[in-house]
C-alpha cells in the first residue's frame, strides 16, 4: 500500500518521540510508585523500624548476620551493611529486636549438621545496632533443648515471650510452634508449650510437615501470630494465622485459635510466598509486609524479597490479600519521597543495543540487545546537587544456563562496575541497584555488555541520604 509523505512524516515523528536516537537530554518523570521486588535475591526477611527513623533489615545470609540500614523500604537493597560474625554454620532467619534499651539478634545455627540446629542470641547496647560491639549471650533454649529455628519475641503486659519452630522429638517428622516465658531477653524461664502443629491439608502436603517463621502483630487486644506453612522449597508455601487475646494465659494452648485456611498464598504468577515481617511506612500511617517468594515457578529455595501494604479485617486480624501483580506498579510507602524515573527505551544506543517492545515493561518497551562488546545504552541524568545517589533498575536476565549476569555500569566516563542481574527469564523483571556519585547538573550513565545478557525496563534515581 502506498503511503503519503504526510503520513510517513507523522509516523517518523511518533517513533522518535517513543524511541529517540542520537544525543538527547532524557525526560525524567517523577514517580510515586515502584514495582514489587525490593531484593532480587534472599529469603526470610526481617525489618525493624526504629525511633531514629531508620529501617534495620536482615535476611538469611548463611554464614553470618548482615544488617542493612536504610531510610526507606524500597532502597534497602542499596543500603550500607554491617556484618556480625556468628561462627559456624547455617545461620538462618536472623531477627533484630530492640528490647529494654538494648539490641538483640536472635538466630538459628548448627555445627554443619541440621539435626543440631538451635537458637542463639547476641546483645549490643549501642543506640545504633550497626555501631558498638555485639556480645555473644549464648544459646537460648527451654529445658528440652530440642531442634529449634525461627525464634521471635512477643511482649505483652511487660512480659516477654519467646516463640519458635521446633521438633517434638529428635527426628525431622514435623515442625511445631512453641511458646515459653522469658526471664530476660536472652533467657527462657519456663517450659515450652506447643501452640500449633501442622494438621490441615495445606500444612501437611509435603514431608516433613511444617509450621515455621512465626511473626506477631497486635491490634486492639488481638495477638495475630502469622506463620509459614508447608514446604518452603515448594510452590505451596503460604501463611497461616493463629490468634489469642492479650488478656489470656498465653502458655495455655487453649488460648490460641488456628484458622482453617491460609491467609496468604501463591497468586498473580508469584509462587510460595512466606516467611514475612511486619513494619510501618516511614510516616507511620500504613502497615506493610515484607516476604519472600520463589523467583519463578518451582524455583525451590531460589528466592527473592517483595513487600506490599496490607489492611485489617473487622475482627482485628490482618487482611493480607494476595501477592500483588509484579507487572502493575504500586504506590510508594507513605512518607517516602518520589523516585525520578528514566525509561530504558529512551536511551542513546550503540552497537546492537536498541529499544524493543516489552509486554511487561512499564511503558511497553525496554532497552535490550546489549549483546556485543561495543553495545551500550546511555542516559543523560540531571540532579540538583552533587552527592551519593541510589540507582534502582528494573532488569531482566534470561541468559541460557540459568546463571547470574551483569552489565557494566559507568558514570561520567569513570571506571565500570558490575551491575548484577539474577536469572529469572526474559520479561520476568527483577531489581538491580547501585550506589553512585553524581555531579550537580548533567551526568552520563552508561550500561555496556558484561557477563551474560541483561535488559533494562527503566531506572530510578534517588538521593542516598
């Protein structure tokens, strides 16, 4: 079909607006949303919002306890870290609590043999848990000294309680939830009491049967103990709920009531959500939940960390909904400053790199085909003042073989650094982050070919402080 000059010119102009070529000052947009991955790798997230305005975050790192310190929830991945050495081995699900003017880390470890997993505690009296000295307080156990993981602390009426997941005997048949009274933040002062065991079909569909990852949140006198159930290595991993009244005898099993159905499970193309943590938005007006999911269908223990806002039911129990659609933006936590966004498809490209259509991309397009040594995607970024900034990019990696990839990131022609991207498949977007220094005014950010392959949907720029 013959096309008129006028129509050809119109189409050309439209394409240039969508996919500009040549040197250009790229349009930045102010965005009050994010896409729901906050860490592209990890499991068992725990976050504590302290009175100093910072979020202190931990997750399972395996060989130590690592603490991230961040002003915002969405930038936790790029926050400064402090490593607390714990000794061998298999350090699981650490939690950081501030109790009676001191910091405590509760964590599970063993000697290299899972059958010897037990709970331990460390103390730090510094106002900032990333400063000062962590003192080893030893094992925290009840008189049975059975297998124990996932310990957390509940305080009701000035009394501390320890809640954890453990074995009834000495073999891995099932994991029950236990509670005991504490005499101080590092000592259990009563016998353990079983308050839940896997009984429903959605808790017993894999072997061993599992109740684990207990977390508590109290509302109007109702203690909500939300726990993880089923096999953590499966798509069936989910969250259940047990409730009790703050006025009841918490060491009486009859005080606790378990719901017959899970309250949070796989959905919207996300699998095995579980082992969560509750927190507040920066301004304290919203309730948020951090949790991990499998990176893809049947990914097993290959997991990532997500978060979303939740509401409350009329009976003062949490309404967690379903995992939010990973390809639909959600509002930033209330009180968090907006992000400045640059769309990947609006770059200046070299080599084989180019803009391409993206079914799950934020604007229906992405920067891709950064496939050869001379390939690059380059962006002009403006900031009002010089300083340290956080770059948060929505990235994808479907490199054959399933391994991590990285692009090479350079700022203002400086040395390149590796910009890592986990492998989840193309169009299954994740989050890659970096801390960078920008000059006041105009800056040049360039992504070039590294190891494997990667694509960029967009990237956000946010002041680090």
